[in-house]
C-alpha cells in the first residue's frame, strides 16, 4: 500500500508540472485710439468798458427789427469757434481722417491649445479583478482523492498576477508530501494576457521563462527562442483560453513551459454537462495534446467563464482530474 501511494504522489507531481493552473482672443495689444479735436471754450477775461450812454427809448410804434434766420445761422459757428487765445479768430479745421483699421484691436491668432495627454484606459476583460478557486485532485475513474490545487489571480486591467499551489493530501500526503508552486506575471492587453515572467517550483528544481516583448524573445533553460504573438506559459494559458472564449473550431497557442517552447493546438469539442459538488453546469470542452499526454478542460458558461474541470491523461492512460470545489471572486475596482 505505501508503494502505491508513493507512486500516486509522484504521478501528482508530474500532473502539476504540466497542467497546474493558477490560472479612459484677440491680442491685448490694442492700437492707440485715433486723435480727436476737442473744442475748449475759454471765457475771455472781463474787459473794462465805458458805461453805455443813455439812449432814448424807441417809440413803441417802431419795434426793433429781428435779424434774418440766415444771419443767425452764419453767426453761430463763429461764436462757438473762439479757441484758447482770447479774442483770436477760430479757424474752421476739417475733421481728421479716420483709419478704420486703427479703431479696432490688432487681430492676433490665439495660441494653440495643448490638450493634456489622455490617461491610459485599462483593458476590458471578462475575468474578475481578483479571485480564488480551489480544486480537488482525483486519480482514476473512481475519483480517489490524492491532493488539491488552490489558484488565485489579481489584475487591474493593466497588469496581472497568477498563482497556483498544488499539493498532496490525505494518505498521499502522509506517505509522501509534495508541493508544486507556479506563478505568472505580466500585462493585460486588448488581445489578452502578455506574460513577462513564469516560475515553476517543483521537487528537484525550479524552471523559469522570461518574456522580452521588445526584443521578441523568450529566455528559458539557458537559451533564447523567438517570441510569437500570443505566446503563453503553462499557467497563463488557462486564463488566456478563458478570455478568448472559443466556441468552435481550433486555435494554436505557443506555450513556454520553462524547459521548452512548443505549440499547443486546442480543439473545441462542444458543450457538455459537468457534474460538480455545487451541481451540474454547462461548459465548453477543449482538448490538446503534448506528445503522448493530453490535457482537457471544461470552461463553464455561467460561472464567470472559469475552468471548472481539468483532466490530464498520461501516456500510460492514467487519468487525473481537477474538479472545482469552491470559488471566491471580486470585481475589478
């Protein structure tokens, strides 16, 4: 019996290494006003005059004659033109010519308005802002429980962090405890996730993959390979499938495992009913192969579109299932 459990624990490590998911004026310089002529009426100083001689009153039958209207009109401008020097005869000055352009402000083109740079907007995604999902790992068709996997994620529409912890439980943990940790960090774009660094800690060593999108290369295991658009790691690929939400056909996805770079072809097998502890759920079934091994996943259509079941079948036909038990999510702030 201990030997069987040890083999189970070793198989779990192999499973986690491959499928552990973790898964918004004109200018102020105006010209001077046109010159104007102001008529200043100065009252002449009083002059000493001799007292008027006494004149006899005219007979009442002969009234004093009034001046003609033309005489009054001719005398009016003369009286109003007495200027500055008393007694000097005012010369009639024609009005100055007015320049229409001088009466209006100088037209100055307004300075161009510099619009502030728009703040970058976060990418819109169906993935909740943060969450935690726990799976039970079983072996075989009978569903013998050998471990669990806890996945957590967080993103703000600009960057993301994914984590997965897979470990043996129960009798398997008693005879051979084992843990596998995976993490993925990167950017969230309009095309989905763009990994920057992947880390896989397992029994016997650590595998990493670093993505340089400026140079278009991915570095792993002491070497570099060219980086194709849409390349994912072994952890981010599950979330990328959630964001892409394929409903039919197939899609190719380059995957960096930390040890190699290969292309996975995911085929959409259709919709199926998946039995979960919380009840039956409808999900889209996808499948891919890696050598003689295969990976299948069921993406639930209502439960936030997350993978509710993941199956790994090794080259010997052994089946290991990860079945969602409970989930806690929060929307992006």
